[in-house]
């Protein structure tokens, strides 16, 4: 079957070879430039179904489709759609399947995009579901490493911050352990450690993984540092959020001990976990990462739609 017509709800919906195809296609698109693909999706329509606020994910999907000459319809606030009248996800996607050729959904409930894919007759992309998965951010992350480091093989990757609720983290970790990285280092407060189900899954796969609570202990050996924010919207208790929110702050002093060719990534938005002074450091790649997101999604959608 390949990628054409296939939904992407979790990273393991795609084989390693299919993931590599998306990354290599996106890399080529970046090298050639978007003008070469301006008419690729001239007769295609993307539906954006965003039940939860988004800036980068929604706009990068829209930018990707518009850059390929396609059109976009949808909503960025469920209260402005028939959801406010009680319409189910199943009914929404059944209708949308007649209006668009492909759809991306973000939802606050885990599993909502998977449900949508079961009822849709067009490919559905998970644009983030609660604290569960965010597969297109993972494609963006892999593309960024490929562009900035030249390869993913033999890299020591450290992920720092909220590992419990971070959907970007969950998707990335599951995918990295399928690829040939040298080591995965997980850094978090004990309260925000990796969920036990995901830890068991990694252990069963024999992942080369180490866990720490202090970034300073390991920063010297890291090749790719992936910072994440402590997510206020996932906490049930404001006091817990206030206590944990500034656990990790990456600043120029900490970077003095890091490798000169290390890269710093962040899915954004950031709060205090990366000081603004770090933006001027050549190792900071998070804004380039946001740029990569457009090309990763251009590649993904063009392959799903079978136009490339």
C-alpha cells in the first residue's frame, strides 16, 4: 500500500522505510525550494479540524498545502463548528470526507484522531491528541536533525522537561528507539517522568536509555538536546505547576560545558526553559526546526495524496 491513502495517527503507523521516505522527500523539497512544488496540489483541499488551540501545527499545515497550490478549509475553535451543537467526531469526519481530500485533527482527548480515521474515507493526520501523540512533530524533529547534524545514526539524544504529558516527547521517543541512535537520555522531575507503559515498551525493545533528574549531569555528552516546556494545561493542580515550571532553564552558563556541535531543539512554544540569550548561540536550532515543519508536512501530504 505504501504511504498513499494512509492515515498517520501514531509514528508506528509508518514503517521505518516510510518514515525515511518522508524525511528524504522533505529534505529534497527544502533543497529545491517551494516554488518547484507550487502546483503539486492544485486540485486538493486540506481540512483542518482543530478542537484545541494551536499556532505552529495549524499554520504550518496550512502553509504547506498553500505552498503546493492547494486549498484549506476548517476551524480553529470547536465552538465555531457544529461540535458546539453536539455533533460527534464520527459524523464530522464523515461529512468532511466529502468536502476535502485530506484532514488534520488536533483534539484534547487522547484517541480522538484514531476514532476519526476509522470513520473517514480520506487520510487523517493526528495533529496532536491530548498528552498522547504528535507524529508530524516527530517527522519535523527527525528532519531537523538530518539537516543540522547530517545523520541520526550514533547521536546521543537527550530529552529534557515534561516527559509525562508531552505528546511531542512520546512520539519522538517511540520513533528514536526504532532508529539507530547511540543513546537516549531522559531528564525530568520524578513527578513528570516517562509514563510507565511507555517505559515498559522501551525496555522490552532493549532501548539504550538512561534517566536523570539533573541536566547538568549529562550535558557534556549530548549531541542533540531536546528541551520541552512544563505544560500548565495538563496539570490538575496549579500549585504543582508553579512548583515544577522552572525546574530546567537552559542558559549560556550551562552551555559552556556542552559540545560545540551540539544542537538545541524545542517544539515550541517555550516558557522559561530556554533563556532568550541562547537564541544567539549557533547551536540553537528551534526556529529552524519550525521552518522544517512546513517541509515535513508538505512531503507527508503529497505522499499521502499520491501526487509525488
